[in-house]
């Protein structure tokens, strides 16, 4: 398959190298010429499934060159970059392409709305995963280690009625698991469950320098907060009528249930053994800017729409609002912020299925 991978961070390099080693024709888009030069001769991947030196079809700073002719466009960028990426992609997409966000935080809907507002052509579909396909860290400009790969990758499609066609294309590349729609996938995202709690309750150690929040930072008290957020997420999912599996965090922390989880058996042990997450975390890290600011605001608004209680999620949003000096509730990826605040739960679910053929699509674009 012809694949364009957009972004050269940890996940972008891992995806480009892994898909190339799997035999796909991969173009990689980087924003800066210096970044292109660093990977022009290939990317070295160290991973649990495939390892080796991956030679890419093309590495370019020209987004048109990367996207032109690609059947699949993998946006391996944080959700905070979706707005800018939508502006860049709007004049370039074709009606036959699939855009995959890894992960999305309901970016599948947000990007479709932005592309439509800009007058761009909408692709066959936007899809998003509920977590990162690879737990990876760059160890050099052209070297990346991915000690853990997703075993169960919840994937939602916007419009949802195109799910069968999209998953048939994605299944040979990733271990996709069918979701009802894009919000179903977004509410399976482990990032907003685990990372805001880990950062907030370890700020003293984080402020002192390099620190591994997953190893030293995962204490019994931290787990209690993670579990509280996770319980609220599952109550919200049930309120929206989303079926199991919910990929609860117990499937990551309890090894006896590991095979049910996002990353399969032994994932936690492999992540900790790698030592790759001993790093400097600031308030600009995606654990905060993506998972707390965008992810928790989505979780809170989804809970409110489903009349589900969310005191742990709301409390985290309030505290992060204090730390960042701005209001976070009802902002970011909250349903209100996406122009869906005036719609009932049933109307939103219908819109997520029908997409831009829905009779409320024009209303959403004006919001």
C-alpha cells in the first residue's frame, strides 16, 4: 500500500519504519529541511515485531508530494497539531483517501469539520485509534525504539457508516479493533486516564529533573486516582451505549488480564524494562497539552452529555487549569468546543454515523 506518514516524532518514525519494513511504500513528511536530511538514508527501528534499517520511498518537506497518490495518510502527530494539519491538508485530499489519526481524541470529527469549513475535499473517511500503535521513543535523529506495540487497537471511523470499508484497508497494517464510531475510540484512549494523574501527583519529582512516571511514579495513591478516572470513563461509555471491551486500565496493570488490554500480555513489564521513559517532563509535554487539556475536557463533556458523574475528571481539569492559568472545562476537545454542545446525545451519535451527509452537518459547520 502507498502510505504517507505525517510527523517525525516518536510515533511517526516508528510507524514509517515499521510499515516500510512490512513491505509498504512509505513517504514521510517532516516540517523542517534539517529533519528530512536526518532520515533521508533510512530509519533504524528496534521493536518487538520488526527490527532493522528501513529505507523509505520518499522523505520530504512538501506535504503535497507526500500525500499525492497515497491511499492512506497516517497523521502521527499530537492532537494539538490537528488544527494546523487540517489547514495544510484541506487543498490536498482526494475522495478516495483515508486519513488515520494515531490517536485522535475525536480529531476525526474535528479535522473533518475544519477541512469542510476551509472548502477542502473530504476524503473517504477520517479514522482514529484509541491509543498509540507503538509505545516508542527516539534514541537518535534516525533511530527509534518501540519495545511495545499495540495488540488491540480500538479504531473508530468518521463517518461511522464507512467503518467496514476503512477497517478492511487498515487491518493488514495494524491490529485494529472495530469501534462503533470515532467517539467510541476516543473514549478508549488510555492517555487521559493515566498521564494527567501521573504528572500531577509527581510534580515535585518532575520539577527536580529527569523522572520515570511509569516506574517510580506509579504508587498506590496514584493508582487510586487513575482507577477513579477510569471508572468514570467506563460509566460514561455505558451512558453512551458503547459496548465492551472498554479496555479498562486493569488490563494493563493486572498481568493476568494483559491479553485483553490495548498492548497485550507483558506490556507493562516491557515498558518499564526499557528505561526509555526516564525523561524530562514539562507542562508542554503531550501528557499535559494533549491528554489533560484536550482529553480530559472531552471526557468531562461526554460524561455531562450522558448524565454520568465525573468528579475525578473535573477535579483534574480544575487543578490543571490553575497550573496553566486558564479555564479548561468546556474548552479544548469538549463537545461544546466542537460545536456539538446544542445537540442531544442521540443527535450526536447519528451525526457520528452519517458524517457530512447528516442533516445537522451544515448546522455544525456554522457553530
